C-alpha cells in the first residue's frame, strides 16, 4: 500500500442549476491511457511513446500499471488492482478478446497495441473529429493542495456520467527492475498513476467536486460515460516542472 494515499482527501460533490452549455468552448484534450507493467518486455517503448504523445497540447497522457505481470518475478511498484479492473472494464466496452500490455485506450472510444503507433495516431484524429458534446471541466487551486473542480455542460441523451480523479506523478520516473523479464533494466515511466478515485456521478448542469492532493502529485479529471464508455470531458491540474526521479 502507498502510505501517502491515506492523506488523500475527497470533499463532497454538489450539483445545482439546469443544464448550461459553455459559450464558444475551446477544444478539450483527448485522454490517452497506457496500460503497462514494469515486467512487460514491450512496455519500455510504449512508455516512451506515451511521453512523446504528451508533447501534444491536445493530449492528457496517463500510465496505469497493471498487476497480472507480478507473478513472473517482479512486483510492479506502481501497479494497483483497481487499474487492472479499469482495463477489464474496457475489455468489455471495446469488445477486446483479452487484456494485454502495452495497450493504449484513446478517450474511452478506441484501443490499440503499443506497437501500433499509426493506429494510435489515427484514433486520436478520429476522436478529435468525432467530438460533438462539450463538457467543460475546470479546476481552481485553493492552497495547501486543495482544488475545487467544476463540471459544466450536458450529458448526451439525458443520461449520467462518472467523474474520475486520476492522481499521478508527473513527468519521467525511473525504476530499477530487479526481477522478472525486465531484470536489470532501469525502466523509464511517464506520468504513472498512483490512485484512481470515483468522485461521483453527474447528470448535466453544473456540479462541484473537491480533492486534496499529496505533495508532488498532479491529477486529471475525467468525465466519462458509465461502464468504460467514451470520455465526455477532461482537464489536467498543471504541475510545476519535475525532473526525472529515481525509485518508486
């Protein structure tokens, strides 16, 4: 368990008012999730590509460590069961035959292997062109790691959406792998997620959520259709620049 996780505090969510569409909203970023493992031989290259994708202004890049490689001799220092659960939800939603690494999921709407960089780029462009519903997500820093999150807009078809908070360590991080198929490798990981929290449900209009983030972390808010459906809105808390860090 991560000791810092006990310091993570979510405040309650409150919704008020009718559905409101923001005026002339800017294009929102596309959420790119990489399901990866420190024990996976193909994952170092996929992490490198995730970092390259994050150079685009229209991408939020997140690395989720999965647990099923741990049986092969190295316990991934960032992996958590809930990240593996998230990948299993995508397996059903995207009709994928199996879960695997490295897998990229683009905005909850498409997936591709880490080796299929052309397919990933094409999925990004298709997703950008297909966006029709705008959900505005903003965050306000209140000091001492506290943030106030606002979600504004409308859920398609008068439905509901899930609001997720992905807490991650921004930038590049190095881990010396001491077992498994990557034994002896210093693996570079990009934006590794450390916690995934369900802030609540949202049913159009305006809603407010809050979170208190541990020092040295950043976060992405993801507003998403239920059961691993498409992303409807997203925003990232911009961190201060952080250099490559050693360890976990």
